[in-house]
C-alpha cells in the first residue's frame, strides 16, 4: 500500500515538472536586437521680416506643399521707406542737368582757349607776342581741364549716389518678398506657434512642420553590437500589431552615432540604463501608420 502511494506521488511530481517546463518555455520570448522610437526631423518655419502678421492660414495637422503661400506680414513700413528713397534719388538726378550745363561751359571755354592759343603761338613765332602771353594761355587751358575733370567727378558721384539708393530700393523689395510666408518643403504642420495679429520679428518661430514620409527609427546598440552594424545594412523593423503579434517592415540603417551615450530611460530597464550605447537611425517606408514616438524593435539581418 505504501509503495502504491509513493508511486502515485512520483507520477504527480513528474506531471508537475512537465507542466512547469512547458510554462517556462512559453514565457521565454524571443528578444529583438535593439529597441527605440520613431522620430521626425522637424523644420521650424520662422519669420524673416518684422511687422504685424496680417494673416497666417496654418492649422495643426494641415498637409502643405512646397511653395504654398500661408501668410503675410505687414509691409507698410517698407512702403514709406521706398517713398523716401525715391525722393532722394529724384533729388540726386535733378542736379545732373546743371552739371551737364557747367561741363558744356567749360568745354566751350576750352575751345576758345585753343583757338586763342593757336593765334598767340603764330604771333610768338613772328615775335609779335611775348612768352608770358603764351604761358598765360597754357595756364588757362590747364585750369579749364581741371574744372572739366572736377565736373566729371561730380557727375560720377551723382551716378554712384543714385546707384546706391537703387541698391537700397532693391534691398527693400527683397525684404518685402520675405514678408510673404511660404512653405519651404512638403510636409505636415505639427505645431502652430504664432497667430494672426501678433508681431513677427526675424527669427521668431511661426510653426513647425515635418515630412511624414521621412520618418526615422532611432535605436540604440551596445558596443558589442556596433562592429556588426553598418550604413546601408538591411534590418527588420517590428511594430506592435496587437497584444500578441507584430508587423514586420523592411528598413535600412542610414546613420550611426560616433559617440557613446547612456541608454535613454524609455528604452531599457533600470539596470541597463547605466550601460553606454550608440544611437542608430533606421529608415523604413511609411504608409501613414508610423507616428512620431511610436516604439519599435529591430532585428539585424
């Protein structure tokens, strides 16, 4: 009777051990090579001019195309600056007719002196004129040439002044074009940071956007894994499909950090966060299902 009871206990122990073995096997999940989260390269769109925002037609989640006109900054100040510069330009050019008249007088004076010089030189050859008369005519001719040169310099200075004013006008026209708020790239608006009626200033952020099809998965690998990871390497990206299954996507390593860092808190356990790891970025196609911040796993091929 004791032998039968002992044999029964042995059978129950074996069954328990088998069930425990199955249970432990079921709890052993296959671990991936690396973990991380998807992130977007944000583009901050900032104002390039100062003034009140007349309108800014941007909403969070809005899809934009490169070149879309989204807003306008007030240009009244530039308008009055241009009026002032046009007045200065007109004032400068108004002196040109007077300068031309002065030059014409000196040119005629030069002609008269040359005629008188020729006559005096003939008389000098005939001993009918003195050397002083010849020298005086030469001096008058030199003075006329100097005055003509000074008038030419003055005219060129006016031209340079007009040219400088025109450059300022062209610069204002360029600044006016910067008052138009345009989408620089294709992408989706993430955050709207300014509103219609607010004051804009050069460098002040207006909104942020990102190209959703250019999403990256940032993962972290250990120093032991690093020698086996290279740019262009294909990988399998696993994202959660439901509580039990994953969806596998094809990815490619596009960037590897050159410096080690501590593992981010959101990626590994408390014990593993003290380890030094290297950041790696993986690019994979996005059909719209991948979102910034979404966790994912990677298996290196």
